[in-house]
């Protein structure tokens, strides 16, 4: 069955970077993309961006451009999300979710990882 | 960026009753809209996509409708496991592909 397994919780200091991984099993990784979504404590969902598992094309939320980089390793079926220059506002659960292979083939996020808590604190 | 507005923010409903809530897009998104359910401490779960298609394993009491800018999610007879947060998300295609969420509706026990 389709599963997305994320890396464990992280605690970072302001100004640092964090890298969250998302390993996919149970489907053809290159036939889909990965969305990243975050949720601050007690808040709603925020779409961060998307990466194609097929060709590595990316599309980032305008708010995060310049601070976020999404990559994939097709050999291990793993997606990565790096967020730099962290502030306390970046404290949140970070989710990966399976999405479309191409940005011009719209599709929802049908399977989700378990979430990774990133805490930014001095 | 397309702004998604959900209403109401909170809906108080008794078990067995019908619940209806809305999602409005700031510009037309055709039928490129999904609904997700999220319970405390869990990842979101896809309920509805393409405005009205139930995802795999979703009970028939969940239904979605709408196109363009106005969308609705209806739960025909609320069960205890349905008390949760619900989010809409537009996934309209290029350009620009910024797949924004609504701020959510909390369905609580009346």
C-alpha cells in the first residue's frame, strides 16, 4: 500500500536550516509528485510547494521563495524539503503528500506522511 | 494568488444532523477543488476531489458540489467520527500554480 514515511522531529535555533525527508513506498515514485504542507500549532494548513518525482521540476509558494528548496532522490524514492533562515514562525508540523506528476495535470494530495514537528527556539 | 475563504469557522451540530459548509475562491478554479478532514494529532485525509468525487473508502454521507468559485461540502448525517476540522484546497493548474488552502471549518458537537 502507498506510504509516505517522514523523518523525525527537529529542534533548531533561529537562523538555522532544517531538512525534512519523505520516503515513498507502494507506488511508482516517478509517476507522481510530492507536495509539502505545513501547519503551525493550532493553525490551518499552508501549502509550501511541489516537486515532480518525474523530472524534479518545482513550484514554490511565493511566500517561501528564496528560503525553501525541494529535491528528490529517485533511487531511494525520497523527497527532501530544506527550509533556511528559520524563525519562530516556522515552528510547525511539516507534511509531505503525494501529488501530481506535472503542474499542468492538476490533482489533489491523496496520501499523506505522518508529519514532522520542527521547533525553532533559542 | 487565489484566496480560499471557508464559512463558517465553527459549526455546532448534533449527531445525526446534516452539516453543510462552504468554500469560496477569489477567482474561478473550474472544479479543481478538494476537501480534507483532519482530526487532532493526525495528518489530513482526502475526502473529495474534483469538487464532487469521493476519494477511495470515503462513506457516501460525504458529498461535494460546486464549480467556478462556490463550493459546498455536505455531511448528510453526522457520525461521532466526523467531528473534526475540514479544509478546502484549490489545485487549479498553470499559471500560477499556487495551491492554496482555506482557513478551515471546525465541526463540533452541539
